[in-house]
């Protein structure tokens, strides 16, 4: 059977290659059992790319990413490269991929598996059954706005400045993704900004409101200030379905929501571009956790976030909902049986290695297939 899914795998640094190895185990299983084949190509990114190629991501790798149906990334960074010039640090490779692939919509699900409700920093009754999606605009706002910089004033004092700006089209395209996501979930979208103190927030609210009125009247739309949203996420998180917000607030709120689940090692993410005429989107998938160089090579890393990122890839890039659910349910059963890597271990549960967790997941897939 010829390969019908072109996948670029970028293991990266630290624990990236270890957790990606367990995803490759799942890909091999799908190739053999589910009548779908992936043409998998590997390349370097981050510190590994700098060491071998002199840049955090090469032009060749970017070209491969542009030609792939989807990109799966492990993690980048580590102390080894912290002294490099800013433009050569591992994280710049990730940012270049996002920029060159024009990935403007970052999807960060925060789901609490029943077996991990006690691992959350909140009371179990507040998070048990939690299933929310935070949609962050990824290529605009204060992180990319100009002018920006540090200048010396006439009196000798220094001033640092950044620019928060959004256009109508930038807001509308990410809001449209939010409305579409809500339609496929529980049909509720909460738009988050600071319209009370920021003109960019005023425009954000105006554009989202009008889009909801004209194109998505069936979706329940609400608005919330970002500071209140942060408070509500730790007070009553299950009130939310989909949250759409800008780059800065999305960065903060998605990390806040991440800790509701008990561990960054469980959280996947997707970054999507605009749909072309065929409906295909450029996309990159990666776990939320970092490269964790302190545990790299020791078999302690949790591979489930990367595996769940692959499940998101099946859902959003390949329209393989049945297979995505198959993997997600296998993860849930695995956790229900008490299998834990060290980051999610609770009293009375068994601690397993990265490889043992990956093999156990294949066992669950085999049992369900």
C-alpha cells in the first residue's frame, strides 16, 4: 500500500526523541492495523539542528515542513544553548516554523481524565470531567507588533516598549476557527480580551460580536475580560467550552488551564494555518511540556502528551476522528489501570518508564481494535 499521509517528524532536544519514539510505535501500529500508511520523514530542529547544521532550523527543513501534510514536533531547548545569540537559540527554530507555515491558531485542550482528577491542584470536584479548549491567536499582538525595543531617553533613563495591535482580518480568522470548534463541541464560545482598558480589545470584541451575529448565530457567544477569565479558570473551570483570545492572554491563560489537569506531561497542542481551496491547512502538533533536559535519557518522560498531539493530528489534519478517539480512549483506560510515569504518580499507582508506557498503550489499542 502506498503512503497517503506525508508526515514530518522533528524530535528536537532533551526528552523530545524519547517521547517521539513512542509516537512512532503508534504510527507503526496504525500502518499495520488500520489500513492507513504514513510516509514519515525526520529532520532536526532546535539545539540539535544548531549543533549539526548551524541554525535552529535549516531552510531545507522549513521546505520539508511546507510540503508535508502535517508536522509533529517533540521539544526544543536546554541549558547547553542558553548562551547562544538570541537569533540562534533553539526556540527561534520553533518560532520560524510557526511564522513560515503561517500558523495563526493555537489549540490547547485542557482535559482532565477521571483517573487524574486527584492530581490537579484544585479540588477534584472542580476539575473532574473538565474538557475545555483554549484557542490562542499565535502570530499577532504584542509579541510581533512594531515598533518595539529598548531606547535611551534624553535624561539617560532607558525605556522598553512593545506594541499590541490587531487588524480586523487577524481577529476574524482566529474567531472563525473558534466558532467552528464550538459547533463541533458544546456550542459555546467565550471571547476574552481587555476591552475596558485596551483599544485593541475594543476592536477584538467588535469583530467577534459581528462575526457571531452574521455567520454563527447558533453558537452561544459570551465575552469576558482576561483577568476575570483567569480567576474563573481556577474558580469554576467547567463553565467554559471554547475560549478564544489573543496571543498574550492566550499564552497566560493556556498555561493556567494546563495546571488544572495535574501535569504538563498530559497536554497536547495544535497550531493551524488557514485552509486552502481544498480545505487543507498547514499544521504543526507538539506537546505543551518542554525539553526537560534534567530527565532526558533516563526513561522518566511521559510520552502521553506527544501521543495525544498525534491524535489531534489525526483529527484536524487527516479527518480521522475514529482513530483519534481510539487513541484517546486507550490513554484513558491505561490511566484507569493505575499506570503512571513519575510526573503523574499518585500513592498506590505503579511507576513505569517512557517505553513501558508506550508499549502498554499499544496493548490497549490491540485490545480495542
